C-alpha cells in the first residue's frame, strides 16, 4: 500500500477538472486491478472534526508516468474489499498519530 501527498486531476461527467489528493493506492490480486482512493481538494473545505468525502476508482497505470485511466468500481465485492482496505489504512493512521 502506498500513500503520500500526491495529487491527480480528475475530469467529471460535465468535463470539469478537479484537483484531487491521493489518499493511497493499492493492488488487488483477487480482482487483478489497481485502486486509488482520493478526495477532491477545495471541495467543501472541512475542519478537523468533519468527514471528508472519499472517492475510489480502479485505475490502469500508464507506462510513461502520466496519469493512468480511472475506471468505475463494478461490483459489491470490490466495494467491500475497498472499504476493508480503507478501514485498515485509517486504523494504521490512528496508531501512527498516537
């Protein structure tokens, strides 16, 4: 699992570009895909005690270090696996802060 202060640009269904902070990426051998969890920067700036809306997509990394192609999550099984990975990530973050 990788995480850091990376950003990426996502184009929504209306053709509007949004700069997003990558929360973390991971690969799933079960589904044979890579996944990215991110949040849109500047979207309803929140204080520390509010929830940030986290988005998830499957992605195909590009060969030339450019942004890869984002794909929708297709199954409930994928969503369950992503939620489990997010919960693990958040638990590890909480431990690091203590």
